[in-house]
């Protein structure tokens, strides 16, 4: 997955779901309607759109012309150990959940780690979703 060199996504709202989308360079960045359609579809097919979730991080990428969404759901952790929210993940391709793929690439894991550090630094979910970090240049080399 080859991401652009600077990443600073804007939180998108889909119903009651707040999604932080990271878009791979294989997508036409001007096609926000397609990105919105794929993210909304992933929320629906995962069944998470109606569940109690804090927020989502979606990685939008393509293999050839097939669009994929790696959708990560973050929800409250019932154990009060200050370890952060719990996460679930599903890969969706053109409106269907895909079972025959790995969970995440190294780039995805790096972004998730930086997002978690940013969330901890912000002190509140509202501030975390409002203040989007710009990830370091060269992260994807």
C-alpha cells in the first residue's frame, strides 16, 4: 500500500459514524463521491454502523480497479486500565467483506500507532477527532 507522503485526513461523518479516511495514491483523490460510497458501504456490510462505536479509521486502496476498504472500528474498553480503546477490523471489497486477506500492512500499522499516540496526547475524543495530525514525511519509505 503506497500512501501519499503527507497525510492529514479530515474526519468524515456517515450517519452517526465518524470515520478518519486514509486514501492510497491508487485512488483518484478528486473522486470523493466514490470514497464516500465505499466507506458507507463498508460500514453497512460490517454491521458496525448501528453498533456503539467511538470512531473508525478507514484505509482506502485499490488493486487494479477493485476498490478496497480496510475498516478499523474503535470502541470503549470495559477494562479501566488506560490502555486505550478496543479495535476490530474488516476488509471490504466493492460492498462485500473479504476473508482471504491479511489484517494489515506495515504502513497501516504505522499509521494506527501514530493515530493512537495522537489520541492519547489530545486527552479527549472530541479534541482527537477535531485536531488532525500531519504524519511525518518519509513514513512510507
